[in-house]
C-alpha cells in the first residue's frame, strides 16, 4: 500500500489526515481519490507541494510518476505571510 498524508491547508479543509491506496500511477490514484472524496477540489492539489519518500516532486511531473508499495506521499502547502 501507499500512504498519502495531507498536511496544513489540505488537512484542515478536508479533515483527512492519511489515506492508504493501492500502488500505481499517480494520475490514476488521484482520480480514485476524487471519486472516493468528491469534496476535494482538484485546484488544491495543483497549488500543493508533493513529496514522495521525503523527495520533492516537481509540479510538472507529479501525475506522471508511478508509486510503489511502501511509498510515503505527503501533500502540503508552504504557508507564508508577513
């Protein structure tokens, strides 16, 4: 299984801390997440930062990667202000 953790705005907005999903291409996993949680707005993921096994994944390639059994995925937003 792949563990997906939501931090910061995603966690507070949707009330989801972690999900376990089957390994596979992130594009398919994302579509599955949206079907199980229709309240999730896709734009929130476009604005988020994605890490797989503590390595930052560039926005342009995030949905092209294939996740393996045991991978740890984190979606977060960098918060700023002043």
